[in-house]
C-alpha cells in the first residue's frame, strides 16, 4: 500500500511568514510523529499523536509551532512567524504501535528554507 | 534531547569490507532499533532488538545489545555501494512513546 506522504517536498518562505506542512500517514496507523532534522544532525522529536488521545507536545521548541490531527488521518504542522533557525527538514512518521513495538514508517520530509 | 549517540560519526570503507557502527544510550530501554537514511530521504527501519535479546540477525545485518553497558552495535557484512547512507539508532522506554534518535553515522562504501 501507499507509504507516508508529505507535502510540499520543498518550501521556501520569507522570514516572518507562516507555513503549513502536511502529512498523510499510512492507513490504519494510530500513531503519528513529527520530527525536525537540521543539516547533518539527528532527529529532534516535536510532537506525537496517538489515536484520539491528547497529543504529546513536549518537543515543540516554541509557541510558534503547532500541529493538528483529526482522528487517525492527515496531520498538519504549522509554523508561525518563521525564523531562519526554523530551516530544516521536517519528517513525519506513522506507526501501527502494535504489541508494544514502535516501528516507525517515515515520509520523505519537507525541506523548509527560511530566507 | 538525544539519547543515542552513534560512533563513529563518519565511516568510509571499500566495497566488500564489513562496517561496524556503535550506539550508546543513557536510560533504560524497551527496544532499540536501527534505521537507515539515504540522502534526501526519510528513514527506513532496518532491525529491532528487544531489551531481553543480546543478538539479532537479518540478512547481512547483525545487531548486538549490551544493556549492562547501555550500548548496541550494527554490523553490515560484505558491504555494497548501495549501503552508503546514514545509520541511526533509536530507543524507546515503552511501546507507545516517541523514539529517541542519535545523531547518526554516515557510512560511505567505495566501489
């Protein structure tokens, strides 16, 4: 079946503008994660959705960042008043989270460049 | 914060040689996983080892886990140019919690 899909694949924006990134998870996956990856670095956890539970927002770096997910479907990550430091690849992953095993399936990411 | 720390940061080998990457972590874990990331792509799951396992094999991959030393190693045997990628370890302390990733090892396999 289809994998995790993210759009856009690339986004160039001006400092101060808002951006919205989209993630379509694999159908039936109850968990959805957003990560940020700066150039040459590892993944930085941002936010986690599990079914209809309240999301774990503990990784969001500031109140300019927010995310939504309706049920077990599409999620959007919004960055308001973008700063140059927000430039990174934003990766989304989904997981069926079965049997206490959290194997994650990643999209190709959105490369955000803030000028 | 990142829990897993891979070592070395970068590794360059000839095709056919074996590649070994190490990962250290700080807290108790439930599972440890290894992922591969090709340039400009998302991560792909390679192998998972549970905290009560010591070694696991999958094709040319061999993973070991030493919970007393809080470390794991990934061995890729008979490397190929297509193995060129970044490799990350990731840990979780329970089934439904976010994974904590290390900074990765960049592997270059030269044909």
